[in-house]
C-alpha cells in the first residue's frame, strides 16, 4: 500500500501554509518524512535544499510539534524543556520566556502527567520553539485548545510569520485555517489535489449573488430575460448561483429598482475542501477513507 505518491510542493519563507487533507491522506507521514523520521522508497524532502539528516544544526533551523505525548508524565514542564534544550544550550531565561509565550508559566513546575490536552499542546509548541527556529512544523496544534486558545494560536502563528519565520501547519479546523494561513496545500490519498492562496482556491468554487429588493418579482423577471439563473429564496430575496453583482446592480439602476441588499458569497475553504476531496463533515472535522501505509515519495519543502 502507498501512503504518499508523487507528492511535490514548496513552502515559501515567511508564510503560514496550511497542509490539509482527510484522515489517512498522508499528511502526518509527509511531515515525518520531512523531519527524517520516515524514509521514503523514492523522492526527497528538503529543508533549505538539504535533507533533515544533513543539517548541521537542525534545532536552530527547524522546530516541530507532532506529538503532544512526547513529554515524560513525571517530569515538570520546566524540566522537560531544560532536558531537550541542553543540546541547544538553551538558557533558563529562554525557557521561562517560552513558558510565558505559550501561557503555561503558572504550571511550569507541575508534572506533565497532570496536564490537560490543551496544556500539553502548548508545551509541545514551546518545545518546538526551543532553538528559536526559522521554520516551524506543527501537526494539529489546535487539538485540545478552547476557543480562547485557538485565537491565541492563530495570533502566535501569524506573529511568527510576520517575523520572517516559515510555518507549515496541518489541521482539520478548516474555518480556522481560512483565518490563519497564507496558502494551502490539499492532498488526498497521498497525492496533491491543489495548492494556492485562499483567494486562488476561492476562484475554483462557484460564486453566488444574493439580492433583496421590494420589487424582487420584477427584478427577477428582468434578470431571467437577461439570461441569469434566478432562484426565489424569500418574499423579497433572490439568489443567483454563478451570478455577478455588477449585472444585478446595473440592471436594477437602469430600471429604477431599489435594492436593500446585494451580496456576493464566495465558497469557504471548508466547502472547497469537501468538493475537492469528497470528504464529509463530522463533528467539525474532515474525514476520509484514505488508509494507505507505506511511503512512495515525499514532497520538497
């Protein structure tokens, strides 16, 4: 069975890139190949032009958070960071700064085994940032975070990118990704489906115009005569799948028809994702049937 097949994409510096796909699509496998944890049967994953294992100081270049359960349950958060920071010669001042950055400084001397999933998620992010890396790779970082925590995470990722760092983030929270990322890479069954900015992906979907007018019946007749597909959605409201607001506005103005509302709706990232992958929504996550295992090829980054 193949887990990742001919996948190729590039993550530009100073950007937040969302890595999206249904469960089993090959996202985590791809990230693990990027970090040298899984060896592909062919292909390469490059960080600044070199495989991870050939980086001279990987902790200073790239930080990763793939597993919230990596910390020993009997070790305190502070000591966990101290231990992992030793090869990087991370000073205690930096460790305290990171504990404050992720918002768990009050729990710094508590054993990790008593942490909630959200607190472990924050600790994993602090661990990834130990070496003050230029690149951050995170897998489902919002898992276990409450709405306030998700808002904080969004700000942190945007701040990192604003400071010139590169962030590659895998997530099922599509509505959150729409507010956070600069670009997205969508894969399914181990293969690239599409990539681009949110605006570029929005162009793949069909726009829809909604209009409200006290003369909606007359307006509808005029629009149909002009070749538009018009649906009546209420006493004073019309919907034009694939329509253009300019056409509606110009026609209404020419015939002196007042408009109370004229709005163009573009498809959300979630709607685009489902249309591209055939995934279905369930409890706020995207699910799919992909379940291939062995690696075939990994993409460049």
